[in-house]
C-alpha cells in the first residue's frame, strides 16, 4: 500500500472512530433506551450501530474487531438486543395465556393511531412492527425452497404488518369469519388475523417446509384457531371460507383457476377477497367482484362478490 493510501486509510479510521464514539456516548447516556416501551428507539440505535460498524473495509476488519471502541459497540448492541428479546418474550407469554394478546395489540394500535390516521403508507417496505412481529413469532424460514416450484408460483415475501392491520379493518374481519390465506408462506397473516380478531384462520401453502414452521409457531403460542395446510391452492377445500387473501402467490393459469374456484364459492354465499400487489389488477377484471376502492398494487384492496 502506498504512503498516500495508508494516510488516507488512517484518516478514515480516525473519522469513523470519532463518529462511533459520539454515537456510543449518546446511546450510553440515554438510560431510558432500555425501558420496555422504547422498542422503536432501540431498533433505530441498532441500525445506527450496524451502519457505523459496517462502514469498514474488509482489510480493516481485523484491526477494527480488536479495537476497544468496537468492543464497546458490541457490548451495547448485545444489551439492546437482550432488551428486545425480553420484550418479545413478554408478548409471547401474554399470547400463550389465551384471550386477546393485549401487549401485542397495544403496540400495533398505538403506532397505527399515531402514524396512519389516513391509512397505511403505500408500498411493500417494512417498519419496526415487522421487527416486533418477527421477534414474537420466532418463525424459522427454510433455507432451501422447493426446486420443483412451478414458474407460475411467486417466491414468498411476508406481508408488511401495516397492511395486515388495514386488511383486518377494511374487511371488517370478525370472530365469526373464516379467513383463508391462499399462498400463506410462513403464516404471518393467518397468525396475526387470528390473534387480533379471534377469527378462525387457515393458511394454504404448497411448500411443506413453510407449513411445518407455521404449525410449530401456532403450537408454541397455543393458537388453536389457526390451521395450516400443505396443499396446492387449486386443490384446496374453500367451502368454509368467508374472507380470502392473496398476496400475488401465483400468476397465470394458477391464478385463473383459483379465481374460478372462488367464483363458484360466491354462487353459494357472499365472500370477500383481499389482495395485495400485482394480482389486484387481475382480480379487478373479474366481473363477479366489486372493489371497495380503486385497486392499486401498493396496498390491500377489498373485493366483494356480487
């Protein structure tokens, strides 16, 4: 390495050290940061720490890892993560005791009342509530998807929590509903719907490994009104559902076949279909359905059979 490059590297290290030192001093002085109600602040602090620590090149990593300031940062991160884990476990215990999960509802409703008076922000990005839900559910995502997946099946992505809450409110989901998630993945949506509303929820998912993880979560939280089925949505029994959800789990002929099956169900009773992302445009073309609002791909659209 040239002398010029060495000087530049040293100056950069000093600057990063100063930035991290200032951040650590501010966080360490904030005793309220470790209180249970400061989850958002802790998550922001963890993001800031990761951004500072991750700002070093691989060549500097050994020296950086051994430095005192890095050890301070690691120690603080461990304490912040421990505070989060304690909160997640407290919420899990509340759920296991049965009844409505008061602690979880307080977190979710508090944020919605402050930030989403006019509805959830559009798009598929995540926020701190998704971190909270992930910590509470503790789902295990399989490392390898099924290699036999059809080209018309879309890779799984969880629905952001803010859209789940909007779905629950917009569809007026109640305890006597039967909610069916077609392409449920790891089961976030059926789990939240059942916990928040008390409704019976069913997740239909073709990937057996995802279903196993969702079942394990439901059992660990003692959620008796949630069921997960390892099935192709085209072969599933839809006869009991009142509200159906699709987050673009499949396209093409699979989506056409599933919508055809749902149309047959609508001849026997009124149903609602909730959709998110590109499949909303396809569903909007179904003449037997009426949208509650102009369909868009950045949020949940509710369709009613007619």
